[in-house]
C-alpha cells in the first residue's frame, strides 16, 4: 500500500512550475533574460509565452531613465490584473529597476505592483527562488506595503555602492542561453558594469563597476552562438572599448576582436556601446582589417560643447572628439557612426545647444538618438538645479532630430544606384510603412537591428529567403531613414 502511495501521477500538484518572462530595456538585459530562461529550462521549469498561463511571471525591468521606469511600472501593474483571472500566483521584478529602487528609495513607487524582487547577485540561484515562489513558500506582503526582497542584503542598494559584482554574478554570464531574440542575430556580452561615472548616469550604481569576461570565455560563447545559427554577433557591454582594463590591466578590445575574427565563419561582427575616450587606432585598424567586421561604431557622445562635456564628466573635449571622428572616417571610409546626445542637462545654455545643433548639421553621423535630460537620483548631476524647462528640452530635442533628418536624407540619396551586401531580417513588421511591393526587410553592414533604419526589399524572391541570408542588392530608392532595394 505504501509502495503504491509513492508512485507519482502527473497532476496539477506534481507538474513542473511554469514560468513566464517579460524582458524590457536594452540588449544587455535581453542577454540576462536569455540566461535566466536557460537556467530555468535546464532546471526543469516549463516556459510559457503567455504570463496568464504561468505560475510566476518574471519582469526583467529597466531603470535607466524615468521613461523606462514608467514602462516597467506599467507592465507590473498590468500583470497584477492577471492574477484575478488566471493561474498566475506571483509577479516578480528583476534587474535594473530593483537595484535602482534599492539604492534610491525615492523611486520606490515604481515597484509597488511587484510581489517580490530579485537583484543581480541572486541570478545564479534564480531556479531555487522561482521554485519557492511557485510553491508559495515565498509569499507576498505587497498589499500590506512590505517590500519582499529575496537574497543577500549585502548587495542591495546602488549596486553595493557601485562596487563590482561578485564572482557568482560573473559566473552567471557563462550560463546557457534560451534565445528569445531573432535567431540570426545574437548579442555577445563582453563585460558587465561601467567604471566611467559620468555625472548624469546611474548605470554604475545599478550595474556596478566594470567586470570583463576572459577572452577565452567570450570566444567559446561566440562559437556556440555561431554553431546554433547566428549570422551576426553584436558585441555589447556598458562600455565595450574599455574592455579588459580591469581584468588584464590594459585595453584589450583589439586582442578580443582578433580572437573572434580567427573563428572560421562568414558571420558579421558589430561593435556597440563604445565609450569614445577609450576608442583607439589599434581597435579601428583591427576593424578595418576584415570585411566581416561591420564598419560601424555605436558611440554615445552626449554633447560637443567643452563646458557641457566637462560638467557631464565625459573626460574629453570638442577637439579630441572631432579628432576621433576624423580618425574613424579615415580608418572606416564609407562606414557608419551612430551616436546619442543629451539636451537640457542642468546649465545648458542656448549658445551651448546651438553649438551642438551646428555640429549635428555638419553631417558626421549616420544615425542619431536624442534624450531629454531627466534627473537621476544619487548622481552628481542630480544635485544641480534642473534649470532647463521641459518645453525647452522638447524644442531642443526636436531641433536636433530635424537637423539629423536632413543629414539622413542627403546621405541615403547618395546611396541610390549602389550595389550593397544586404542581410535579410524577415517580413516587414506590423505597423511599418513599407513601400509598395516590399514585403521583406533587411540591413547593410551600416545598420544595427532595431535601432537604425532598414532596407526594404522588393520582389517575390526575397520573401523566400530565410533570415540571416545575405544577398547583393541594388538600392533603388531613398526614404527619410530607410532604403529600398531590389535583389541583384
């Protein structure tokens, strides 16, 4: 009788826990989400795409700026509503906003709809935590206003005062990944954290100081991603160009690139999130030496006026910035530079903004993004009076984007008639305004996926090509930010 009692039957009580995950924010967050899902799947969890079908829904939050915190808070609020009608038991916040709130309590309200919170340091044991949450062994006291924080409290708040993450988190970067992005494009994280401490930025207080991964580990992961179908590897970090200075005592991005380019593959490699102060000639020479390395630099400049660059703590002025841009143009002719700027930082005058506007009008950049300054708690800039009115910030943002629109139009018109190597990304997305006859979109080596323009491709033959396929195409039309091409 006892023996019969010990036999298991697949019931709702004995089935594996079901987890769903909502990933918000940047590519770096996406990699973390893939590692979390990989670890959970490896531990026997079932993964549901629909949070309403899960026992526990994890939200990998973004806490970088106010707008991203608002988005995270809205998703948490929506998920709470599912608990009344489905099987969902717990809504759990992970990641950046958890660390941001723990170190800046004035942002506490953004997490009021989370039943529990898990910070970075506890990612390595996330399977055990999720199992306890699904079983109800960790319960929510959200309605009573009690914060349910899971894990080692030594690392709560401002990423342990911007200290580096522990070994356990660095080990997490080697966990298997369950890919959730486009199969043909993979992000390859080469380091975690940032040691630059720009005065407006909260990233070091969220992610800690820089911790570089060993070259051997990165190359091993690159091979795994390529073996599973990646046609492009996008190198990411909070600061890719200072890779290695914490681990090896020197800048080692050039050595890393050489090691990656030694892999027998025809995949593209793309460099994202380059901090300008550490981008040097050796790195550019390696990029220029191999056609698999996209002639593309994603490099946030934030401003160009010397005074503003100093106030922001960027570590270089206009003269050095212009010299670097000239060097990139010489080393990567015909390449692309993507950058971002901040308008309305405390103290920015009309004259300083006008210098930035004229700088953008010079046409040095292929792609530009503009952020309006928002006060980030605990940062040095937050101590300054936010003296630029919101209406003025919006005017300045719109003026910069209008200037870049004209630059983009001119640049893209010059490309009509050229034959270019285009990577197919897939069908035109819903809501996209595609020209007639173009049901497929792709990119050249000068566009990064999801952040830059696209190449719309005409013809039925293109629709039969799987994502990741590369073909020669002739550019037949230029739009504001996008191109239209016909297959060769």
